[in-house]
C-alpha cells in the first residue's frame, strides 16, 4: 500500500522555506570552478560522490540516508555511510531539500571528520538543481551547504517555466539515438534550465541533468554520462542500492520502494524483468546485494541524527 502524503506545513513555514531558498540561491555558482571540470577527460578528478534517501515501506518517517564515494574513472566504491534517520519535515513539492538535505549534509560532515582524504570532488544528487520552481532544487541546496560541486540528475521532467512532457518533448526524446545524445531544456523564459540526456545506449528514457553548484551545465552533462554503466549514474545507483540493503539488514524490513518513485508515496514496485531493473539503474546481478570491487571504508551505525 502507498503511504499517504503528510499534511502541508503551516503557511508560515512555507514562507520561511521560500525565504531561505531565495537567500541561498544567491550563493549558487553555475560555472566551472575546478581545473578538472574544464579538462576534456576530467584529468585530476579522482572521487565522485552520490547520495540517496530510501524509505521504510509503509512508513513516511523512517528512512535511510546514504552517502557513497566512488573512485573515478574506475567507479569503484571506496566509502559508504548509511544511517537510519527520522524525517521531521513533510514532503512538499518544490521543498524536498528541507526533508532530506540535513541528513545528507551530516553525512558529508562525518566524512570530512573521519576520512578527509575521501571527500568527493563532486556530488551527484537524485533530484534537480536549477531546474526547479524557484531555480533552487535539492542539488543546489546540498551544494551550497556543503560547498561542493553538485549535479542534479532527475529521472522525470519537472514541468516548470513552460516545460511540458508533451508530444513535442517526446519527439525530441525519440531523436536521442545513442548514449551521450542530449538536447537543451529551454523554458518559456528563454533560459536553459538543464539538458535531457540519453545516458546509455540501452536505455530509451532520458535523464534530466541540471546544475547544482560550482559546475557548468556542459561539464555536468559530460560527467553524468561518464558515470553511467547503466541508465542511472553509478554514484546515485550505488547510494540507492546500499541504502535499501541497509534497511533490509537493519530492520529486517521488506524491500524498500524502488528508485524513481515520488518521495511522498513510495510503494513497492512489482518485480519485473531484467530490462526494467536495468532501466531504473538496478541490474539483476546487483539488485539484491551490492558487491564493491574493493573494500570500502564503511560507516553504518544506526542513528537519528538531525
């Protein structure tokens, strides 16, 4: 059964959230800030991070927040931090960061304290950046608060500024013939808010890439493509797999909701064939038990850190 979405917070809370987004948005940097970002082969990039928050089935409060760090270009997991957390803010469209980002910021802080040499040089986030109702999505929020380059990678088109998942948009998707093909997401205002990217030759569904912080859109798209063994970028995919597995091992809970579902009503997907699993970024061979190719530094203590 789906979990019913929580009631909206008071208008005063929403007003405070809007004000905070506006204040933090002024700090967003939407250009390349590191030498590796301007290099065609990303020379100098050694560590890429991914984050995810997975939910306990039937529970809108209990979740697992995860941070993983992968080597680049090998894409091997070298660090992971999974923690059970209690969500205090409800899910509200356009304000996802206030529900999830505090736990992700805490994970980055723990990493900086325990293993500073493994801090990622860029974070990939399952969500949007500048492609957002107010131009400040979860990838921007996390980037500003951690002061790390961040990329928003969404699986569905957020229909803002005149962007629509209409016939014209679907026709453009049909013209993406191979992995790496893309087209700009230009809003009604004339602003390019992101790019639709075919991330893998065997996936027909695009990803929606947008700038989070301290990186250009061009570099964000190239790096997202470079991190994809399947449709979903490996840092995000591994963060999702490991957080879901941690819930199973910690709580003995049923399989948590699969990736790609609304965070307000995550339900367990019916089991599908390998094509469905691959398209959602969970290949059959790793759907149940992730296997890092070399030992990773691990931090997986249960916690309700706020």
